[in-house]
C-alpha cells in the first residue's frame, strides 16, 4: 500500500476506532470538516488540502483497476499480517461520497441513492 494511504488509514483508525473501544459499535462520520480537522494533528497535510490529499491517496490504491475490486482480497486474512485493518480509508471514501450526495430532480437522482 502507498504511504499516504497507510497514513490516512492509520489516522482514521486512531481517530474513530481507538484500542480501548474494541468490540464496541463505531461510527465513521467522514466529511470535509472531519478530514480537515484530522490533517494537522496526524501530520497528514495542510487542512486546506485534506480532502484532495485523502481522495488522491485512496484513488492511488484503486489503480490500475479503478474500482474497489481489490479490497475484498485485503479483508481476507489481514489479521495474520497486521494489527490494523487495511480497508478503513477505502470505506471512509465511500462515507465521504455519501456525505456529498445531493439530489438532482431533473436527472432523477435522490440524495439517498447511496443507500
């Protein structure tokens, strides 16, 4: 995995899934403001660059296929080779996309289409 992806993945895990909360329900409220707030404390990038930096890091992991097709392989057996799940940043990108959903009645798109 690329370094920026790993950095964002680790930061998201530390922010939303601290070790003391193991086995508890979690909430991943990723949006522009959350990413900007995380950028400086986790030494990821400048807050103003957070959304672009985060999306670029995740999209770089999706190449060359350009889809999430490789992430199911990452889920299988990850506990045997690492302490932290490798897919949190990819999941967070989906949450970010859902946070940005807007309706477009002329195109027949409802803001809840991500469901």
